C-alpha cells in the first residue's frame, strides 16, 4: 500500500511508468518520477488504432526522418509537447523503445505525479 507515503520512481521506461501510475491508483499522495533522459509517452491508441499493432508499424514503413517527424507531430497534437510535462526527450520518438501509458499524462496534469530531472 502506498497511501500517505512518499514514493520516488527512478526511470521513465514502461515498468517505471506503470509503477508510478499504480502508486497513484493505490492512493499514493506524493509520487515523484525521476528521469535523466526524458521520454516520448505514447498512448495505447492513436486515432482509434492500437499503437503497438498498427500505428508504429505504419510510421516505420515511411522513411525514418519522415516517420519520426509525423509520429512526433501526432503525439504532440494528442498530448501537447513533452516539455509541458517536464519530460524532455533527448532522443527522437522512433529512436528507442516507446514508453506506452494511457494515463501518465493524465496524472501529471492533475499533479498526482511530479516529474523531476536527474536526482543526486
């Protein structure tokens, strides 16, 4: 149980994001997500299509530069710029394993999860 506890989750990969979201769901009142390199958060569905099944494959079929620009533009259109949520990606959206979460941005918007940079 995480209610009335402070929780620090280090990293912004899929498992770390799931842990942060689960802490909020279990009543965690002070959940902090620490990230050194930021990430592009990808929703489960893009325009009604499962991201992992269709969307990413469609973008990978395009030339890399074109697919990356289009994918980042769609993510920004759907969720706003990642910098707004203090997730400053140091890589392009299709350069690494995507971090998939349907609810992380929602929790950051409502200040249920706080994003911080590298910790000492």
